[in-house]
């Protein structure tokens, strides 16, 4: 059995992560899952929240948005609309974004605008949750 697997996280802006890791813990449609080397093939939807990556003997935490996860025995590929390492999250900006989204939801919006604002709210809440749980 291999002791690592390749994790690649790609957003519309950049490839955020591409390394060999020991495990990945993320939130999917069916709840939280941990992916280890030699995992069964899987394709699932990534839901906004926290992702934990274990590599080089330490855990790294990221705030992630919606996306798609594809798993094979030796590789995890994640396409997502947001992936920010905990240490790069600006808590003040995330809180401002949360407040703006909540205020916008009080306005009369089209269904499309509601979906967009809800996505922005989910992003800011994921960032705040990760940052507040993993402060230096």
C-alpha cells in the first residue's frame, strides 16, 4: 500500500495546491470524509467549509467553497470556486463580506441574485469558521 496520494486543488484563478499528502478530510454531499491512499474511486460534490490536509507530519487547514472532488487510489483532484489556507484568511474582510451578504439578503432580490449572495455568504462563513478555529 502506498503511503501518500497526490492532492491537486484548482480554482478558477490558480492551482492552489499540488503535493503528495497522507490524507485529506473534507465535507461532501454525504457528510465529512477522510481520504487515504488506496481509497476506492469516488466522485462527489464538495460543500463549503473546512478542509484538512495532512502532509509532512502536520495538518494544514483551508476554507473551501463549492466544487467537485474526484478520487482514485493515488490521486485526489478538487475543482472548487474557493480554496484559501487558514493563514491567508483576512478575518476582518471575511466578516465585512458576511455582513454585506446578510444585509443584501434583506433586500428584494431576484432568484439569481439570492443564489449569488448565498454563495458569497457561504464563502465568508467558511473563511471565518476556519480562521477562528485555527488562530496562531
